C-alpha cells in the first residue's frame, strides 16, 4: 500500500474521530454557541460603531457584552416575579372558567345542553393541561437556574470573541471551503442576505408586532396582560400565524363579556401590530432577500421541535443555507423554487 495513501487514510480517520468527540463535547453547549454567533451577526453594526470611535477591539466588544447583560438582567429582575404571579393567577382562573355560556352565546342554534357540556369539558381539560405544562416549565427554569447561567456565560464568551475576531474567523472559514473565490463570494453574500431576511424581516419585526399587540392588552387593562404579550411576541415571529391568533380571541371574549370599548381597543392595536411590521420590512430587508414563506414556516416548526424556542431562528437558517449550497451546486440559469432569483447570482 502506498505510504502517502496510508497517511491520508490515517489522518482522515483521526480527523473524523476528533470531530465526533468534539461534537459530543460541545453538544450540550451547541445552542449557546449558535446563539452567540447569531447575536454577533445582529450586533456587528453596533460593534463597528463603537470601534470606529474607540479604536480598541477588546473595549468595543466588552461594551457590547455589558450593554447586553444590562438589557437581559434588568427585565428579568423586574418581570420574573410578575410573570410567576400572573401565571399562578391564570392557572387558578383557568379552573373556574365557564366555557358553556359563551358557547351558547356564539352558537345558539347548535349548542344543545349536552353538546355545550361536552365541548366545555374538553376545552376545560385542554386549558388545564396547557397551564400545567406552563407551570412545569417555569418550575424547570427555576430548578435549572445554575445551568442557564452557565449557558449564558458561553453565549457571552462566543459573542465577545466572534465580534472581536470576525475578520479572522471569516478568513479561516473561507480557507476551509472547497469552492472557488467567486463561489465563496456568492455563498457569503447569499448567506448574509438570508440571515438578514430571517433575523430582521421575521424575528425582530415579529417581536415588534407582539409588543404592539401587548401594548393594547396593557393599555386597556386586560387581565394577565404580560403573559398575553409574551404569547403575542412568540406568535408574531411565526410567519402566516401572527399576533391575530391571540388578540382576536381576546377581543371576542371581551365582546361576549360586554366590554365593547376594550374589545375595539385590542382590535385597533392588533391591526396596527399586523400593519406596521409589513411597512417596516422593506426598510430592514429589500424584497430580493425575502425567503419563501413556506420555507420559513417549515424551518421554524422543525427547529422548534428539534432545538426548542431557539429553533425558531436556527431552523430557517439551516434549511436556507442548504438550498443556497444546492443552488450553487446546480449552477443553472433557471432560478430555484424556494430561493428567489438573484439569491446566488
């Protein structure tokens, strides 16, 4: 057997073993590492602004970390007791909800006593299970607090070093890619456009939509407004679904309860929450970087199942990068179905 061939086989085998061991080692921290990289991408313009005036990489990155810690710790410090308190109130209230009367009000011709009772019991059981799940999740967060702190520590370390050494990291990644310089340029540009489309066009504007809908809940004194706001933020990020899935039921409930003024107020803020992000999206991301909606939705749902809440961001990026590489590999003049024309040109 050729000595050079044997060396290549041995080197490859060692590399594969080390890659597998490294993956197993980093697996518990993988989401934290990805989160740090995503935050570095989002906060890179802020870092560049600091570095422009300070001319010190370590200081600029450190200021970003300090500001981020303040933005995370202060809301958690003040909001955690409120969230826990409102969750307990919602749990208690969910045990006392009368589902039968609203059903008879909404469906007077269909709602017999037997039908209303059975459907009311089913809804009551569903709400109880959901609230039990939420309560258990809050309990796990409290019990796993030390682990969560360590995960955040990893996020901040990754964020610091990616911000500080981003040029070196990009150059290193380019040196590993088996593509020509022209293809590398297309790949990085397409990846940047797709990431901007997901982060700014979907995530950040979705959060904004949820906050606007939440302001309606708070201003019109809807009970447990903070919990509803958090749900609206999560729904606002999801494509197609949107905040309407939370503010429409709230408005209907208020109308049934006879609180017409609050109901129309919630509807007004709900419409604004759906309109403003649509108007702002072209400002953050141009139309040519918009991903196919089905691609975003599938990626978010799959990412949610695989990675948890962070998968809402990671899922679409993974699928989008896959199709970017496939489009580069195809190298055809006919555009792809899921990646709009111009993505990899």
